[in-house]
């Protein structure tokens, strides 16, 4: 079974014409399935009034579908998010008689410049997405300890604690006992579902629903990570080299409060030190976080500045 996650941006509700709605919150999931091939569309439902849903949708994505019906500051912010997150594959659908010649100058120099323009046809789009999902390489064979990050959690009558999330890498199996990070709790996998079907294991790239033993839903939160991997780090202080986006107009400074986005985590942090050297757009940063961040050393995080006006994405940071 292969799964493709696609961030669908620009027109709330557009995915209803393509796929079946699933979990709804500040992000909404839509599901497509044909045989063993599945596509998950992720819509940032509460964007643009909140920035975090945009980050979550793009963080989950292998590719993007960008619906453009007018040129707005939000369009620019979405393009910056796709670029800073490195979403290389994507599609653009134009509406309201917009022409590609009006869009290309706005996306030049970003990953979006390489996206394919598609017709606004839900049936053709559905078939295209499923066909491309069928050609995706499965995560089976990755024998590393699985890493799962949680986006939703709740109690289900007769089942108990259930989490929805994505397998970042590796393999998880039914009956595995996993560490729940941050913290020192553990939970056992009672069952694994992928798009409503039961499986004994799941692999990198899979979207999963896990029934858990030995933990209550109230003890979990979005962004928590389930894993046995010893490589995963939990810390409330991080450092690393940053790269500011080219549209960002001023240097970062000590005492500035930013939000660090990583996997399904969106954590407030204070900049403790800045070493910009000869280039203020490429500073080395030290940050103290409001709560512990879970990550793999070398991972990339996104730096958001919520008081940034029309552009709230400052850049990225490679965590040491």
C-alpha cells in the first residue's frame, strides 16, 4: 500500500469535489482510495487567520495543489511556506480567467515555479492523483525504528485511546511498546489502521490511526511523537544555522519571540543569541523553547514570526 499526502491550498472546500472528507479541525483531511493506493489531501482550514494550520498542512505534504483565483498577500505567504519547506512537486489550478503569465513572475526563484498547471476539472484531477500515488515507492523495507508524529487524539467508545498521525520513517508494528515524547510515558499499539483497513504494520509515508493501550487521550497532544528510536532527541533548548527567506527585511535579534515549526509541533521560542557573522540572513541561533521540541539531529525547522504582518515566515533552521 502506498500513500501520498498533498497540501491543498488557496480555496477552502475545493477538496470536497475530489475526495471524501475525514477528520475536521483547524486542518481538514480528505481521503481518496483505489485498491491499495491512497491519497490524503490536507487543507489548512483556519488559515489565513492562523498561521499554524498552513505550516501543519505543508509539513505533512509530499506535494502541493495550489488553487489561485486572485493575487493576495496570502498567496505570497503560501508560496514562501512551500518554498521554505522544500515541496518540490506540485500543481497549480487557475481560476477567474487568471493567466500563467501573471503568476510566474510572482513565483520565480521558488519551488512553485516548477509546478505543473492543470485544468480545473475535479474528475481528471482525481484520476491523476491516484495514478501518481500508484507509482510511489512504498516505505516497506525500512527496518529502522518507526517514528510517528500525532496530529489528533481522542477516546473512542469500546476502543479507548486513538491517535491519528503519520509515520515519518521506519516501521511500526502491532503490539509495539513505544515511548511517548516529550515525557517518560509509554504506550502499546493495540491496532493499526490505514484508510479504515486493519494492518499489522505501517511504514514511512503511511497515514495511520493507532489504538493505544496504557495511556489516556488526555495525556497526549498534537505534536507528540511515538517511537522506540534512540536517535530522537527531546529538548527545550536548541541551536543551529538559520537561513532567512529573501523577502524578510530585518535581522533577527536577541529576545525576539518566534514560533518553531517541526513535524506537527508549533512551539513558541525566545532567541537567546544571534551570531550573524558577515551575513545577517544566515545567522547561527540559540533558542529557548516554551516546551520541549522532539526532533532528529539535523532536521530542518521553520521559524515563524506572528507579528510579521503580511509575511509571517522568517526562514528555516537546521537543528544541531
